[in-house]
């Protein structure tokens, strides 16, 4: 995870209507999963498509393995992309879909066959060669699309919300599949999602984006523990904020410790308790606003609704207000 | 015994009652039923009539049934010298027209479906416009140009006329077919290493084949059927089945026309049969 695979330098992609991304600097390392995370319209796909060669750069450059590829068309780039849907060609069988890129590279049909068999094994989809895409489930189609990309041994695999059209259960399976495939092949992956849970579960590093700019880059833990601003803090996980006039105090629900007397730092009243199995969510009415707390099951015995309590915070973050 | 038969009869008649039928299938179903009956009558009544007249040796106008049945006019039509030549000409011209029209219109359809360029709207509009003109006026003005280039009475001239006629559906239908291909599917092809041209021939074209097949069939049958322009530009050198039809209707009794019209239907039936799997509501984007 040390060597830089893809270097994005001062990248701008600006559409005719003025939307787009500006001045993006980003390094993607060898064999890491890097996730671009942010709300809809923040420019994740724009960056990904710029790497893949589908968006013209307005400025800056993209360097892969030391070579500037900014001006190359998609077919000449060492990248491969999987889209959210409609990846496969419906008039070709699974085998033909997988073989297409290899055939263009003039690889012998014997070698193509053995490569495809290897990939189908990796995807756990042996026996699907002669099926047409319409005969596959959504999850299987996406797996074949990923297989088609990795067959070409790209320097970097680009995935644009590949699982967001799938239902929740399959989506979870596919995340694990992707992690397994990535670690087996040891390739660099750039993954786009607007789902923070997905980003945290899948990534080595996360890039949180805000309106065409990078807000923060870091490991999931860094981003969860030390968000650089209230935007990142509220985007990832749950965060309580207390307005202190010139600054915000921020802490996570699991960082709240309720005490049943008034010895805690902040006074509060218990508004509502909701049991979630191994922990409970407790809503506290604080001095200014509602505070959310997660309390382990074992600590739940001595509190009840409408009780006057106080609480301490085990970890607190301070953000200056921007004027 | 008699009673129960009567009862059964009443029972049956109950369901022939229009009012009952109306409530059984609902308002929408009823209207659809009426419309399809009218449609069927419009389509098939003349056809059945022609089928009947073709086997009449003698027929006088207000009668419904012919005076005398027989194959007299079949012998007459099949015995005409021009018949084989005109069938051959029709097929030759229709095939060439379809090929030329494909070569011109498919790239145009793709460009209109995928690229943005200046005057795109006005080009699309002009397609509609050429079809809104009275055809004869268009043919006459084309004929004036053809005189200059010595194209009158030539096969080339007739082919050009037919191609012009075909542009409308040869562009619109395939354009719709190309539009319905998802952009990702073409981008995925570029992504795995296909040039734009390879993408077109391996991905876009095969995926649009149903729409292209239907419009090619329309073009082929339209060319077989075309007589106005063929007569104006091709007369008297170029004889097709359609122009022969004119000659026969003018010069011989209606029964001869009936025989010939049945003959004219045969190629259409063959082609529709061969390509039946492509002629679906899906291919022409109804639904
Ligand atoms: N082809 C285009 N032409 C003009 N504007 C575009 C184009 N593509 C995207 N945009 C705009 O650029 C901005 C960024 O779009 P982008 O697709 O990169 O967002 P995203 O982060 O991928 O969002 P989503 O999660 O919805 O996919 C948006 O405001 C969008 O409207
Ligand atoms: Mg997107």
C-alpha cells in the first residue's frame, strides 16, 4: 500500500453548464480500495469517468504508472470500469461478453478460454457461459461485469455505484465478494458510492466529497474518529452537535455516558428509549437540543423515560464556526 | 324435453346479448372489440373480395357473386410476356433500394440518435416535411432534374426515387432503436478496448437489428409497391409489378386486376413470414 498507482494532479472537469469538479489532487495506491463518497451530485462519477476516459479534462492531468494518460481515449487506457447497470451486452452470451475485450487484443482462443474459466471460478459462476445477460439476476450480471473488467488486468478498476441497484441482502454479499476478489488479485480499485456504511465496510481509504471538492481523505477510522469539519462529521455515522456560540462541539452517540444523578457535565432529561437488541438508543433533552446516546444493554437497568439525569462525553471534537 | 332445449337456447342467447357482453368485458374491452371488428373488416373485406374475383371468369358490377367461376384470368395474367420480367425488375429494384437506403440512412440514424450537432432539429424536421408534401409535386420537380442528368427512364432514376421515399422510416425507426441502447453498453465496449467503429459494428448495430430489420422490410415492400414515381420517372423502359398493375387495371376487366393483386401480395407474405420474428411491437417501439 505504498506505491502510487494513479496520480491525479489539479484535475478539473467542468461541464458546459458550469457544474463539475475543480482542482482535485489525489493519489491512489497500489492494491488499495479507495472510495469516493458524497451526496448525489457532488462529482464522484465525474472524477471516476475522467479516470476512465469518458470525461474530457478541463485542466490538470492523470498519471497511471508514471505515464500521463489524460489525452488517451478509453480504449487505450489501462483502466476498466463497471457501471451501476446495463454493463453487459444483451445480444452476447456471458462467455462472449467476457471474451470480447480479449478478442480485440488478438489473444488466442485457447488462452481466452482458460482465462475465462479462471475468472468464472474466481467469481464462483462456473456453468454460466452460455447464458444471456437477461437470464441472470442483477447481482450475477454485476459479477460478470466485474469479471469482464478484471480479465483485462487493468492497472485500476473503476466501479461506479456497482451495487446500488441491488437489494440490501445481495448488496452486502457483493461487498464481501468484491473485497475477496480485490485481495486475491491485489489490484487497485476506485469505488464510488453515496452510502457511508458501504464506504466504511469496503474501503482502505475514503475520499469524502462536498460539492465538487474533496472534504477529507483518510482511513475509515480516521474519518469516523476525526472528521475535519461538521460536514464530514454529519455525513459519516451519527453525530451530536452542541452549539456553543462561536463553535460546535461534536460527539458520537456511543461517546455519551449517562449518569443517574447530577454529577455529569451536561444536565438532561430522558425523552425516549428504544431497544435495539444488544444496545439501546436513548434520546436526551439537553439544554439546547436533543442528544442521541447508544447505551449497552447491561447499563440499561437503572434508567427510565422522563428521568432527570446528566451525562459526560468521553471524546469531544471542536469545530470553529465559519463566518 | 322440449322445454329444456328451449331453456338451453335462451341460455346461449343470453350471452350473445350485446349488453351482457359489454358488462362482461368492461367498457374498455368492449370498445377494443368494436374497433378490432371494424379494423378486420377494413383489412380483410377487400382482400376476400379480390380473392373471390380472381377466380371469376365473368363478373358484372352490382352483383355480389361472380356470374361464372374459373381460372380464365389466371391463364391470361400468367401468360403475359411482361410478367416474369416485371417480377424480376421489382425484386431487383427493391433489393438495391434497400441496400442503398441502409447504407445512407443507418449512419444518419446513428448520428441523429447519439451526437449533438448544429441544425439537428431542422434536419429531423425536414424529414417530416418531405413526407408532408404531395408526392406527385416532389416527383415532378425531381423529374426536371433527372432530365438534365439523363436519368429519365433509367433504373438508377427509379432507385433514387424509391430511396427518397424510404428515408422517412429508414431513419426514424433505427434512430429509435439506437436511442434505446443504453450509453453504458457502448461505453463498456470502449472501455474493454473497442474503437468507436468496432463499438458500432459489434455492439450498437447488432442491438438495433430488430428496428433496422423492420424498417428494411418496410422499404423493400414499399419499393415493390411504388408505382407513381416509377411510372413518372421510369416509363416506359422500367416495368415493375406495380406499374404492370396499372396497365392491367386500365386495359382489362377488374377480374384481371384481382388476379394480379393476389400475385402482388405473395412477395410481401413471403418476406413477412421470413422475418416474422423481427416484426414485433417491440421492434417498432410501440408499447
Ligand atoms: N454530462 C453532464 N453535463 C452537464 N452536467 C453534468 C453532466 N454530468 C454530471 N453533471 C453535473 O455535474 C455534477 C456532478 O455530477 P456527478 O454525476 O459527478 O455526481 P455524482 O456525485 O456521481 O452523483 P450521483 O451520486 O447522483 O451519481 C452534478 O451537478 C451534475 O448535475
Ligand atoms: Mg454518479
